[in-house]
C-alpha cells in the first residue's frame, strides 16, 4: 500500500514469526527506504521491483539493497544526451522538495530551457498564464503520467483543456523502459509481447487499471533474478559444506554469498537486459517521447549501459527547429545614413568653394576703395573660418562604417579643432567688424573721426584674442581630458523573423570625462 507505517508492522511480523526469511521484496520507494535501512540489522537482502528513488542508491545507507526498477537518476544521462544532441548548455529546473525528487535533480544552471523534474503537473497553468511555452521553450517532464493527463479536469486548475493542450504541446518526456521493445526471447523463453498477452489474459478486462500493471515485467524479472541468485548461492555454499537452509539472521556469510550472486546477475528478461550497477540499481533503457498534436510519439531510446542514443528523427518543433538555449544578443552599430552624409558633404563642398571664390575675389580686388574700406583682412578671416567650419562636416560624418576604433580619437580631435577654430575665425571677425561699425556710428561727432581711422591692428588683435582663447581652451582640453570613442547602447530590439535573437543597437560618440564642463 506504499504506507511506511503498515510496512513497519508487517516487517516485524515477518521477522519474529517462523519460518526464517532470507530475502525481502518491497514495492514502492517509501516502503523500500524503511525496509532496506533496517534489513542490514538482520543480514537480509532486499530486492525491490518498484522503487525508483535515487536515495536508495546510497550503499552506505542501504548496503544490501537491489532493485530491478531502475533509479530515477537514469533520466539525467538521457537528458544530457538530448541536450548535447540539440546543442544546449543551459537549463532550469523545477522540482518538489522531497527526497525522491531533490536527489535526482541535476546541478542548477541558467535559464531559459526549462526542465520540470519529477514533480506534479500543477506548474502547467502558471506556464500558460506567464506565456512560458511555444517555440522558445522546451519542457521536460517525467513520462509516468497517463497519456491524457493534461486533458483530465482538475478543480484546482483554472485552465481549459485547450489551454492546457496548447501549453504542453511539444514537451519531451523521459521514461524508464519497463518492457523490452525488442522481440527477443528472455530467459523464461517468452518475448515481452507474449508475457503481456499472458498477463492480460489472467487479469481480465482493463488490465491498465490494475495497480502495478506497468511494473509487472520488473516484478517478473525480480523473481528470476532471485531464483538465479539463490541457485548460484546454493552451488557456492555446497563447496563450503553449507546449505541455504543454514541461514539465520546472524549468518552474514550466507548473506554475502547471496549479495555476490545478485550483484553478478546478467540475463535477458521480459523487461530487457537485467544487470545491476555498483549501487544495486538496475541499468536499463530510457524511452524518449514528445507530445505532437496532443499525442505522444516515440522519438528515441537511450541505453545507459552502452551510452547509445537510438534516434528516430521524427521530433517536431513549433519553430521548425530546436530552440536555442539562450537569446543571442547581436550587437549592431547605427551608422550615419550614407545618402545623408554624401548630400551634406556635397553642400559643404559647395560652401567651401564659395568661400574660396569670395577669398580670391577679396584678394584680387584688394586695391578697390570699397574693398579697402570694408576691412578686407577681416573678410578674409571670415572666409577662412567658414571654410574650416564647413570642412568639419567631413570628420563629423565619419564613424565606424569608414574608420576603425584606433583612428576614432584623431577624428574626434579633428572635429573639435576644425569646428572650434572655424567658428572663432568666422564669428570673431564678423563680430569685430560689426563692433567697429557700431562704435563709429554711435559715438559723438568729435569721436567719429577717430573711430573711422581706428588702427587695423586693434581689430586684428581682437580677433586674435578670441581665437587665442579658443586655442588655449582646446589645447588644455586635449591634454587634460582628450576626446575618445564611447559607445551608447539603446533598448534591445526583437526581430520578427527570429525569436531567439535580440538586436542591441549601439552608437559611437566622441566624449570625454567632463564633457559638459568643457562644452560650457
């Protein structure tokens, strides 16, 4: 009944009533845990047919325990093989905090390929509500549930049958193979199919509803393992002048012989090849299934004894292929539009050409009185300043599309110096000229004549002072806190074509540590 309390009662009744017992055969894990831990005190071998708890593999705690039901830890090598096949290195796990499940849990890893270890199915409604399903997710469940478990109505679940079916579509299950899938004859001279037919005939209608029906091949092979082990033990004991009938609860020698005989078991049973590992657990195949269109389909087997994965190549994916185990972030730089850059460069070139024409015109006609009276040197400075400022368009348009990161600091300095000096020359000379005109026409009559004959060097000195201040500021800036290449990141973008990729836009800037201070 899988009740440890009842098991304790029956255990002591068996032990303290004749005849002497030589082997105990419990069923489920909770009972086997109790019986196997106590059995060593009476030198008893324990052989279980229905215990899957990984905790029972602890030889120090359960030194005389064997089982024909494989340990649930066999699911992990199978999953690892699947992860390797699909190129995954990151998983996440969900499990109940009971010993059966926490002991089977693989080491924790990062999301986002979720694996539900053997727990209840209650996470499914949350999965649906949180949209943790579809082509970006693969859920791994234990395969011991009924094939229609997600269609069974449960008052505690607030999802419709259609929502449940949508949430679990495409999930993968692993299940220990309890019936030999190959049509080979076992030690009993029966194939697995013949065994099932005989069992169904004996049970009558609806054998699937009979408790322990799935484990029946394991129980059958457990009896064979016991019989073969006792035969082997009997032969070994005869060599020492002993018999199995000589066993008592203090006779550890006979227990050791039975242990060695069971430990060396190797035969073909109706559940497959029967062999025990060092912890007394059965080595077996694992069945891999996938829910496709609401129906479980076999997609492969894994043989842990030979580390062999048999694959049917019929796995189906919502996105057409297994999803990636992480969202790949692709960094893309946002560059200046080349059409815009070329257009503005053409306009800047025309501006520079116009400035050169004006400069040439000014120099060529320097002897003309109107030109002389208009302070031609200031006009020349304006033309040169405009040329420098317009030339700044070219380095301003250069980015990672044209140059590498190594050249970026030089481009940054070129932008700064061309724009700074160009503005100081052009604006400074115009400001000085307007200031001179202003002083001439706003002063009293007796001072106008003096202003009209203002020495040119004073005007040039004014421009020189403005340009000099700019040069000193730019020089100190370049030495103390030079401009360098910085990267600005924007919000990640999700492309419509690929859900496992996100785009991280980046933009290159020229910046320094105290950028705002220098700009001020």
